């Protein structure tokens, strides 16, 4: 029972991160106010995930920010690793 609860909590956390990244990618196509409290919250969640990949491949060199793609892959690998080790 405890393992199932831990599994659901971790799964929900990873799904929330996926959703936050997806929303940020969708919002990047539209003008928005980054100082809005909701946007500030979204950026505070997704920046630590995206920043390492943005530093690896600067978007100004190719004109396209590929960091969300790498972040989705990394989250998937981390999720699989965590679930394999714990369950």
C-alpha cells in the first residue's frame, strides 16, 4: 500500500512537470507577461529543468530553442530510472 501511494505521488509529480513544460512551450508562441504571478510560477518550475540544456545549445546559434525536447527526454529517462530503482 505504501509503495502504491509513493508510486502515485511520484507519477503525479512527473506528469505535472511534463504538463508545465508543455504549457511553457505553447505559451512561448504567444506574447505574454512574465511578471504575472502564474507565469512567474510556471517559469520558476520549468527554468531549472530547461536552463542546463539552454546553456549546452544556445538558441541564438541555430535560431531555435531545442531545450524543451532535451528536457522531455531527460525527464523520461529520470522517471524510468527512479521507478526502476524504487519499484
